[in-house]
C-alpha cells in the first residue's frame, strides 16, 4: 500500500544483561531491517539476513560495521488482555500501535562482533506499529524484568485531519495482573519531562524516573517513507513505582530499559 508502513520490534535481553533489538519493517522503499544495541544503531543492507518463522528467529548479519549470527527461540507469548488502541482501533489514525507480547522466554545464542550472548529462559518483548507517520512528538518507554513489563507511550495525535490531542497508552503486566492507563479509560498525564513522568487513573498512580536519555539513530516513517531520524537508547537506567492509594504495590529498578524521547 502506497504511503503506508508496517514494522515489528523484537527486543532481547541475554543472560548477562546485554540488550539489543531488531526492527523489521516494510514501507514505500520496500523492506527494511534495523538493529539497535547499547552502543549504536545499525541499518542492515541485507533484509533477508534475518528469517522469522513462527517463534524461531535465525540471524545472519554480516556487513562492515556489524556481525550478528545465531538462532533464538521464543517461548509462549503473553499479549495484553484487550486491544491496545481500545475504541481508537475503529478510527482513522496516522499510527496504530500493537503489542504482540509483553514478555516471553528467549532461548539460544548469538555471536555479536565476537561476543557470545547466551539466552537461557531469558526475557523478550515484541510490539509493532503501522500507518502513515510516526507521531510528530512522542515519548516511548519499555521495561522488561522478572517483576513485570511496562510499555508507555505519550504522543501528539492528529485526528480527523483538524484535531490534535495528547494521547496516553501505558500498560503494566505482571505474572498475575494487568494495569492500564490510557486516554480512553480516563488515564491522565500529571506531568512529563526528560527526568520524570507521572500518570494516574483513579486511585492508581505510576511514577517513572529517568536519569538520562541519550540514544542512537534509527529511521522512522513520514508518509510511508523511512526518512525521519529518531533516537533510541536501549539500556537506560530507570526506576518506576506503581502506587494504589499512595501505597507502593510495585517498584522496579531497571538498567536495561528502552527509551525514545522525541518531545
């Protein structure tokens, strides 16, 4: 489809805490493959160097600046209980978000520029986006730990061609419970900055602390063309709290969280 893009984001965390992500996408220019590591973002020339079949990912990337080879097998995927976009699923939007798995196990090994990364029931995450453009301004955050997974997005959203509003999507999933703060379920943004984001819904409050942003270049769509540069940091040291009636019910310190801060 002209002026349209579709992309999936696969995040992997090795046994020793090394994090990288593969971004597989299709846009006006055709297929595209990107890789983001703690030190650099890469644009991969050979889009067929990653083969994804069911829950098996075979990787054979070999170009001047990056070598990554191996096989990773994903365990049972854990999606959200309900659609990410809620009622906005049925409205014309410039970008639609989807979460395929908030967490799952990863097993296997890869060789990355001479470093062997082992995955033994390690953690992974999968999400996707489709549409015409990425939001002009947005914040995206992801944390995957044994305690739970958080994905948060705050963005400037155009609707019906003449209305702009600030949209909120935040999902917290633990082994036995799911929490949702969204525009469509009366979730509210209390404050947002490069250092701290606070949101609330009813008697629940979520507080995210971000000591540092930084990031590496990746490409994002504009009218279906991958011509915009954004920055992602895939190993930001963050901490967050989930509170109910001002009492902390979940607290996580994560040195391997991911962040795109494009406000």
